[in-house]
C-alpha cells in the first residue's frame, strides 16, 4: 500500500501507550478506518486521509521535515527531538494545534529512597540515567547546574542499583515503577500529555479545509469530555 500526497497524512504511534487513545480520537473525529495488524498505513474509507503507524520517536521528525501533515505524540518526545534537532541545525519547526488530554505523565528526577535530597543543584556533576538528556539539560542549565549523561532508552530505573548512575530522570505516572526499584521521586522537571501537531509549511486549500473541519470536531470532542 502506498500513500498519495493529496491525502492528509496523520502519524500515530503504532503500538504503545498512545495507540489506543489516538485511534479512538480519530474515530471520534469521524475518520473511518480499519487497522490491519501489521500494516504501516490505513486509508480512511470516508475522507481523503491516510493514517501512518510508526514508533512514537519518529513522529516529530516526520512532521518537522514536512513528510507528514499531522502527528499525535507525547510532548516529552516532541520537545526532546526539537532540542536535539536545533542543536544539530536540522529543521525543528512545527505547529502545536491542541493538547489532547491523554498520555499524561511527568518527567521526574528520582534517587535511591534511602538517600537525602537537598535540591536539583546538589546533583551537580552527578551521573543521571535518562532517555531525555536535552529536557534534563535545559532544566538543570536554568538552575546553573550540569550533569553527566547516562543515556538509556529503556530500563532507566535499574541504573542506580546497577551502579551505572547516581540518579535517574524518567517518566512517571503512578510511581509504581520507581517504588518497585527502590527509588523516590524528588522533583518534577516536565509535565507532558499527548498533543496534536502539524507541519510548519502551509497546506494547500483542500487540506487546510479538512484540517479546519477536524479541528472543529476536536473542540467538540474535548469539551464533551470536560
Ligand atoms: O515503540 P515506541 O517507541 O513507539 O514506544 P515507547 O516504548 O517509546 O513509548 P511508550 O508507548 O511506553 O510511551 C509513549 C508515550 O506515552 C510516552 O512518550 C509518554 O508521552 C506517554 N506516557 C504516559 C508514558 C507513561 N505515561 C509512562 N508511565 N510513557 C512511559 N511510561 C513508563 C515510564 O517510562 C516508566 O517505565 O511507565 C513507567 C512508569 O509508570 P508508573 O505508572 O509505574 O509510574
Ligand atoms: Zn519510543
């Protein structure tokens, strides 16, 4: 299956914490589609829309490069990629159309539960394991502090016990993962939820009209939830 450029392309997470809510939201916006297990692309049956299912980490760059028109992604991933691309002088612009109210979590500093926490500044020069070194770096830099990066894209919570890091900076929702690993949350550095983004470049009139229709419906869906 291929996708044609005149159709509106929307990227969502293929399989993960945002997938079900993203698919549900598209249905609520009146987009009719059938997701076949492993397919990358689903063509909407009733509108000129193609849905692309990819890793969440790939969504920001696809939108920033203008390859995809719209994307649904966590603000945490979006801003981390934005900072990374800015540092690499790559296209990093997009429009945030609407925060969606699901996928809520916080990015927090956590340390072994038997250790005292004075302040984020007291972590200066310590090794911190994280998948979000740029968000963490920005937060600490604003406090005049720096850290040694231990980049892990999974199993971040085991790093202190494994002797790899002094602290971690990871996503938290219930706190159960931290607790199970003998860690305590000491400072929230960023709050996140899923958000709808659009590429920066203007759309041709037909696509823009379709987006306007979807946005009007989205307002309705979000206010009905309140
Ligand atoms: O395969 P792909 O790359 O697409 O998926 P992924 O494994 O990178 O991402 P996924 O599906 O785990 O998360 C997608 C997005 O969901 C994240 O980028 C966040 O925006 C959002 N989200 C919301 C979360 C959580 N809540 C969350 N709790 N992402 C991850 N977690 C993890 C966290 O990393 C930790 O391991 O859940 C654990 C903590 O949960 P609690 O409940 O024990 O505190
Ligand atoms: Zn991912």
